[in-house]
């Protein structure tokens, strides 16, 4: 099974100064992103999330979403990406399932 977080950290270890993500204005390097991902993952674990827990990501497509996804995978969590344009009732239905 492929672990995308492990692959990301391997690239970050080998090429820390290389660009990982850019939005046209800002460039996130692998090193900076890896540090943020690690902090977010630690925070999730400290907040009481356990291996295998599901996390709903109701965000726009952006670098922060990628960081959050990688952090969830690093912490052993399962992400449930949800379109940010859905109505709150639709989100509640998804969460209920």
C-alpha cells in the first residue's frame, strides 16, 4: 500500500529547498511544508484523535488543504474530503453517515 505522507517526507528529506506547492504568488518549500505538516499531525494527536478516526475536510482546494490531508495521513487518520460548496444540511448528512 502506498503511503503518500511517507513519500512526501522522503522527498522533503532529499530536496528540502525545492518548491512543493505554489499558488502563483506564494511558494511552499518541501522543508517548510514538512515542518507544518508535522506540527499539524502532532496537534491532531494531542487533540485526542486516534489512529483510524475519520476527519471531514470541508475546505477550498488550496495548499493548506494539502497540508491538512498530509497531516491527517501522518497521524494515521482517514480523510473525508467534502465539496466546500455543499449546503450545511448536506454536510450534516455526510457526517451522519
